């Protein structure tokens, strides 16, 4: 018997343990996919996801049913990943570069069409953390550089340079991948 998301949500708001378990099972894979995009490895993604589910469970009463419940949960995972990134910022060096040339995205888009999801995730996981985060926020989640700059507490120039560097880094990874394929 399938239980709807609305029924699961109602049970969660009533603090029913079974409803929480059903919510976890139903959305684990979807939300893990988001956490994987923002993390360096599976262990980090699972930590982000665990923190996210705790936040979801603790704030489920604040969901007002005006938007998508799944979208609300995805945003919590995204914010948890960003907060994790911010807490690790003190260990990273970020250099703002404001003068750069934009790289065409056409070549990246056409190449990615030939990769499986796992191969793309593997390539993304090879990116330095700042590059990966900005790339995800800009291309996958559709945020602008001013929005990214505010979310990550970095300058707009740093956001642009991180994206520029991420694209070049990915292009180099793709070249290496193609050379290995040819051998």
C-alpha cells in the first residue's frame, strides 16, 4: 500500500515515528544525490544528509504547504551543505580574481551528454570544494553570482573566478579522461 507524501507529512507533524521512517526511506536517495553534488565524498555527503534530516524532522512544523515539500527538503540539504562548506572555509585559501574571460559552456554541455550520472559525479568530486560548490549553485541550482556571493559570503568576483576555474579544471579532467579512453 502506497502512502502519499501528504499522509507522511501529516504523520511527521504528529511526531509519529513510523511516518519519519517512511519519509526517510522515500526521500533518502533523492536527497543523498543533492548532498553528493556538494560534498567531496560519500561519507561527507552522508553526514550532510544526516544533519539535513535532523533539521527536517525538527522543523517539519514550519513547512506551510504553500510550496513543494520535496523542494523544501532539497533546500534544507543545500543549505546544510553550504553551511558545512562555510564551517570549513577557515581551512581553505580563497583568492578573488575579478578579471577573467568567460569560457564557452557549449563544449562542456556536449561532452557531458556522453557521460553517465556516476561518471559526472566522479568528475565533480575531483573538483576543489569551492569550485564544485559554485559550479553546482550556478549551473544546477540556477543562482546568479550575486546570490552565490551572498550565500557563501564571498565577493561576486570570487564567485565568477571560482566558476571560471571550475570549468577549466573540468575541461582538463575531461581531456585526461578522453586520453585514458583512447588507450
